[in-house]
C-alpha cells in the first residue's frame, strides 16, 4: 500500500506533466541559460581570434614614403592596401563600409620631417563605433615599435646607448593559471545556472496551492484521511522535483558546452570533471527543495492565484542580491559565503573551477544551508494548513 505522501506526490506530478504549456516553459528555462552562455563565449572566442584567421586590412595613403614601416606592418599579418589620396569625407565613408580596419595617411611633409629628424606626423583614421578596436590597437603597436626603432637608431648614430632612456627594466611574472583566470569569468557565468531552481518550481507550486483553492479542489483533498504534512509534503516534493531535474540537466548541458568550446583561445579553461559536476548537482538538490518550499509557503498564504504569482515574482529577485553584493564589492571567498543559499552554490562552483582542492566542508555547508531552511519552511506550511481560515482564504 502506497503512503499518502507518495500518492499526493504522484498526483501533483502527473497533473503538472499533463500541461504541455508548462512543460514547454520548463524546457525553455532548462535549455535557455546554457545555450546563452555557450553563444556568448563562442562569440568572444570568435572575436578574439578573428585577426589571426582573417588578418588586418589597412588602407595606407602615401605608402611609398615609409617602405620600412610597410614591411613591419606586413610582418604582423597586416595587409597594406596602397590607396590614392582622398578627402576626409571619403575616408569616413571607407571606414563606415568596414572594408578596412583603419586608414593610415602619411602627409606630404612626412619624408622631409623624417630626414630632418623632426617628428614626422602619421595620421591614423578609424571608426570608434565599429568592432575593429583590437585590430586598430595592433596597428598602433606596430607604429609605436617603428618609432622606438627609429629613436634607438638615431641615438646610436650619435654615440648614445638607447638603454640610457630606460633606467628601470620591469619584469613581470604571472603565476596565475588558465583555470584560476577563467574561474572568475566562467565561474561567475555558471552561477546564473542556479537561478532556474526558483523558476522551475514556481508554476507547479502556485497551481497546487492557490490554484486548487480557487478551483475548490483543495477542500476535497483535505477531506481525505491524510495528515497536513503529507499533503504539503507531496505538493512540495512534486514542485521541487521539476526544479531538481531541470537544474541537473542544465548544469550537465552547460558542462558539455564549456568542455567543447576552445576556451584556451582566450586564455581560459574549464577543468571540472563529470564526478565533480555530479557532486555539485547533489548539493544543489537542497536549493531546489528550498525554492519549492518558499513557493509553497508563499502561495498558500495568498488569497488568489494572481496574488500568489505576483508575490513570488517579487521574491524571485531575493536570491540574486547576495551574489550581486559580493560581485559589486569584489569580496574574496570567505567561509560565511557557504552559509547563504544560492551564493554558496555559486561560490562552490567558482572555487572548484580554479582547479584546487576545495575539501569536504564547503560541500557540506552548501548542502545544509539550504536543506535546513527548506525543512523549517515546510514544517511551518504544514502547521499553517491546519487552519480552516487558510482553506477558506479568509
């Protein structure tokens, strides 16, 4: 014989799965965030490697006046297009067409000033509204290097060592790894994947409480020989199951996408193993249970279906606040962060992605910080359901 809690659980789950629109929304929230993360990172990789793949097209007016400069530009995979003199309006039109990254113009007095050892003006025309900022910086780096080489040659010609102009030589040593660098970015991006835990359980929780009360089916259900904790527990577990399944699939999909993307192209990496991901999914289960418990408790105390939706929609922003504050204040990882639901999950996956040994305590704290409040909220909701005023919505 099945327990009453299991009967209520299966009944609520079956009713939720029958609604195709609800299933469509659940599937959308499950797939949406991992796909967005994949597209954003793929776009970043594509943009950062565009110069290597396609090179840089540079229009040069008066290229014959500086053959050495043209040679250095060619060494940096910059294609020089010798262009006839043109007016400013024509240069602007050429840049807006996005056929070239920039326009380099050498004035008529360039050669004269160069041989007289006076500053020889070089004009760089560009469109700051275009997406060629990286290519333009590479051109500017070549120009700066070209100028430095000329200055060094002139100093040597006058018997002065170029080293005299650099009394301090700074050497930089970066001890950061790809994993630690990517943890800040990718780990923060992955943190948003825990938010759907609060979205996926909302519809079922509201419909099984405020919705049933409006349809007057809750009175019939409470007339059955079942304890209030069995009724509330069945509804809670049904709503939470949707969140657990959705968030687990979401994390697995995001993990597969991050493992497939060539993150090393942008100096990043994703080093989580499937075993570590399963542990993260396991400690995320209480977060889904907490989300379901909050929705059940709030929807129970709402007098109408619309009121329940409005209240929960406002409360949905609360889980974002701790993560936003930590990010805004740029706080370092501390033990107290593992005591705040959802923030603990975000902190945990960020620390794991760094590749170090996290230890067992963060997993345990992440699990308990959501599991304990979830049980307390459901206990309160079960006690609240004993009141006739709740059933009659008075």
